């Protein structure tokens, strides 16, 4: 596996969620982006949406001191400080690919991604295959509070737009599935559609 492609390594894992530590402090996937973890040999791919990004001390009991210096000044005067920090991402499991089946499944995987599995951003092909399926919306709809779920999905649509994959027809299909989840929460649905339409306009 090439370290030029992979960004992080899983340090905690379950069927529904996993957490990975980035190899570089500032080289991280963006919020709501689709990321992929691979088991050894790459026979199974585990798909996740980035729900949180946190940078802090590796030692959770350590409290950072303040120095009244810029990041550049700290890197120059106290480079050892950065060796004590790490950036971690939290991911919500949204599907998997079994290369024996050669298909993407928007369900929980049969097993959690293994610890120390490498994590990378999804390729354009993987993202395009995933965004065309909406089963993952039902999969994650009850695993986050409504405001956080909406922000995550809007962030994901924005990520798709930046990759050139957000079209009017895709949005129409997406919103149709999302409306089923809202269960007569019309105000929530109107807000979501308004922001989603702005994403299409900004990336057209």
C-alpha cells in the first residue's frame, strides 16, 4: 500500500463507527467526505463518512500550555511540541465493498474494519458509485440527532459538488429519499432543500 495515498490508521473500530489517527497533523480528509479503510490484502473495503476531526495531545491527560506565538513561530522555536500532538477522525460506517462480489453494499459490514487498517479518501469512481445509492440514508438516519445528520448530509453533498458529481437529477433523487426520513417535518425538509439547492447552484 502506498503511503502517498493513505492518510490515517484505524485505532478504534466497531461495526457502526471507527476512529483513525492521521499520519500528519494537518493532512486530513475534510468533514463529511467519504473515506475508505482496507483490510490486509484489500479484499474488503470499509466505507465511512467523516463526522468529526479533532487535534490535541496524544496523552489525553496532558493540558496544552499557551505561548502567545504563531504556529510558524512555534514550529521554529518549539518543534518538539508537535510530536506530542495528533489529529484523529471519527467515521460513521455507511457501507462496504467485498471485491469477491464486486459490488458496493450500503449496509453495515459483516465485520468491523481491522485495527491498524490504512484509511484514504474515496476515489472518484468509488464516490460516484456510492452517491448513486441512497440506502445509506436509512442506515445512518437514527444514529445521529437530526441537526447533526442534516449538517453531515449537506456537507457530503458539498463534497460531491467539489468533485463534480452533484447534479440536479442526483439532488432530486437524494431529496426524495431524505423526505421519507423526515416524517412530516416539513420545516426541516424545506431548510434542507434550500441549502442543497444552493450547493447545486454554487457548483454548476
